[in-house]
C-alpha cells in the first residue's frame, strides 16, 4: 500500500515518524477529577479512583490490574460545577481498557468511553 500526501507541487510519500518521536493526540479535553468508581468487567468488580476524565476516555487508579482489551462498565457522578449544571449528574459508561501499568504502588488503567447514558435524576 502506498500512502501519499497531496501538496501543491507534487505527490510525495508519507514517512511515519519513529515511535519515540510521535506525540499522543487527544480528541477531548481531560478534566483532573478524583471520583470514586466501581469498575465492572462482568466477572469482577474493582474499586477505583479516577485520575482524569474526558468525553472519550478515563484514567483510573486501583489496587489490582485490568486486562487490556477488557470490556468494562462503570458509573460516574459528575460534579455539577464541572458540567455547568445546578446539580451532580450520574453517568453510566461502557468502554474498554486500552492500557494498564503500575505507578508507584497502584495500577493505572486507561479506558475508552464508547457509550454513555445520563441517569434520570
């Protein structure tokens, strides 16, 4: 497969940057929020604290690891001050684990938020 990029003067091949120089691209603003949450894999439940939350993903800290690729469910009580509402909002989320590593004494698991639903309150 020949990947090319169109320029005004000619076509030139696109050469990927080495992995060490690539920068991570974010799709949404991350909010540094420490919210208690229970992450369910369907088989297990893990108590966790969010490190940051965005519309497309979340980073959790927890005592045990999550398997990369696992489908997860969790609910977040988003503070009204963050959302610009007069009250907190409960959000039910579904996603999948994309990364898990250990940081000092706790595991950090990054997950996508593939679907979410606001709970009636």
